[in-house]
């Protein structure tokens, strides 16, 4: 399997799934949402998984599922916590080009209405700001390309297409 995929990483509510669906349509790729793969594998919603086995247990499940993704010519939207799984991120690096949809904290904070229901892997006592600051470092570590997310999904897709055309 070669690096024929585009892997989107970033905070919850950064637009990975929305951008991913549009991008896949435009470039003729399939679309994979790893959160949905996790829900199918575990037969329950992300929030329920976290509730039942805790954040650390969820991260183990997420890493296992993500590390097993087999794809070719796909846009893959990962969950925001995918970057905690080293095995999964090495796998994604092997099979695709990793693009970080960088979104400022204020935008994320405004978009995330119900963090618990959404299934965000937030540890006990951790604030959204703490989570954001912790993850940004990991997103930047794994990203092959950073996309400044400053407009709507179509604007982000145009930025990605411009980068792909140059590459």
C-alpha cells in the first residue's frame, strides 16, 4: 500500500469530516471517517465507549482501529484524538499524506456545543483549552502539511486543491 490517501487531522469541530466529504467528491476519492469505523467496530457511539471504558480505554480502541485502516485513494477524516496513537499515526504516515486542519481555539470553542455528547476524549479535570494546547503540538508533529482553516469548508477544500496542484 502506497501513500495514495489524504489523511485529515485536527481538533474536533475543525471541519475534518465536512471538508473530507467535499474533497473526496471533488478529487474522485472515497471517504472514510475513522470515528464511524470505531463506532462500527465497537457497536456503540463514541460517547458510550468513553463512558464505559474511560478515555484511556477509548484511545487504545481508536489506535487499534486506526492502525488497521486499509485504504487506497481515500480521504480519511480522523477523530481529534487520533494523534495520541503512535502506531496509528505511523500507519497513516505510511499510507497517506497527513494534512492538519489548523483552527484557532476561539473557533473550536464556539463550534463545540456539547463536548460530552460529541465523544471528545477529554480527561477528568481537563479543560477544552488544556486539550487544545496539548494536541496542537501533536498535530504539528505529525502533519506533512498545515492548512490554516480560516473560512468555510469550501475555502479549505480550495486551499488543499491548490497545495495538491503544486505537489
